[in-house]
């Protein structure tokens, strides 16, 4: 059987879900739940994803994710891989933890995102063996954050879901909406034996089909990726610094070296080089330093939107000016 189609583009919304292999439990303790949330946090920093809702059950999970950088596959590989490594260490097991690749439903945000968020948050009471009577008391869901009954993780994005309601009393309005049962269309969609890869209105689905056809055509024309030399040279010229100021790690330097950070991030995104190759280029002893630098940059972009805009401008210029 062929693998389901993966549709990735910038600022897409996905309902992502996965289940334990053989329906085995994937969360055995509170520490397990906490580490999965930590894995999500790391992915949000590393890959710039936005998490708009989540619900972790004993043998499966649901995530509502937006991908500004069209990188769902990389983000989910990181989350599942990081958590599986932890689980195997913690419980003295080995091998795959989840049942194959995750499922991802591309969601028409304007028409269905609010309903999908409700579907995710109602999961603890919609299962055949309900885990709780009161959704607000379920610890491993973002629902309590949406109704102001619990702490809100820094990486959880609520404002967009609230904006879809168009009401001032956002917490009370969302609570009332979720407490009302899922509508028939959503229930029918998710109860289907073969889950479709797109949830949307007819126009949305047609636009996705056109996008896929265009992407397949353009993909055949691409033969090379950017080279690290081109990216680094462009960044050095843009900031009027020497190439050595970018590629050489300076010990004891306290201030942020944004040209170096930008170069590392863009080389990672545009060249296709692995972490060890990037570590060699940027003269660090261990490849983990590359990941740590990207995480610091991602955290900075969350705090400072101007830095994020600057990175995107550089990315756009590279895409149009660097020869490939």
C-alpha cells in the first residue's frame, strides 16, 4: 500500500495524530506526558512550528499545528524520535513506539479549524472508555489553557482559535462551544474507515489539487540546492562582515552574533547538509552546537518579531538571488 500523500506549504494547518504500535500505551506515567510536551516545545523552537491545540491520551495523541516554514515532516520526525528515545531509555524497551508514520489532515482554517480544535479537546470524553467527566480536569490537554483554568505553555498559540469565534468573552465562549457536542460533519469525517488527507470546503480542496499539480511540475525542474559557501558569502556581504566572523566560533563572546546565527539557520534550511557537515563548516566540536544555536535563534524570534522578519527577508533574497 502506498504511503498517504504529504502536502506541505507555508502557513498550512494540520491535525496530526499517531497511535502506539499495536495500540499499546505510549504514556505510562506523568513523566512520560511531560516529556512529550517537552518534545513539542523543542520542536517549536527548532522548526518554528505553532501548536494551536493538543491532547495526549494513554495510547495516542492529537496535535493542531501550523507550519510557517512548510516543514511538518521534519518537525514531527523530531517530536516522535526524541520522545521514542526517551521512552525506550525510561522503560528499558527498544524499537519503534508508534504505529508507523503519523497521520496528518490538512485543515481549511477558515471553515474547519475551530471545529477540529473542539474535536481534539473533546477526545477524553468521546472515547469508548471516557477518561474524565469534566474536560477542564484533564491535565494532558490544552483545553484548560483555553478556558483559563490552567497554566499556558509559552509555545501554545490560542489567539487565532479565539479570533475565529469573533466574541469578546473568549474563554467563556470557547468553553460553551466545546461543551456542545461535535457536529455531524466532523464526527462523520473522523469516523470514516479511511481518513482523508484534507478537511475543507470544495474551493479549498480544488486549490490544494492545483497546488499539488503545480508543485510536482516545479519539483522536476529543481536539480540543486544552495551551497553553504553561497549562503555564508551572501550573509557576510549583507552585514558587511568578514566570512571568518561567521564561520569561526569565538570563545567568551557574550553578545549575539546574528550574522553567524542567521547563516547557520539558513544553511540548515537551504543546503540539505546534515548537522555534522554544518558543524565542520562552522568550526564547532560537536554537531549539537548547531541545534543549540538554531534553538537560541528561534527563541529570539519568538521574543523579537523584527529578527524573524529579518531572517525571512534574507531567506527571500537568497531564494531569488543565489544561483542554484
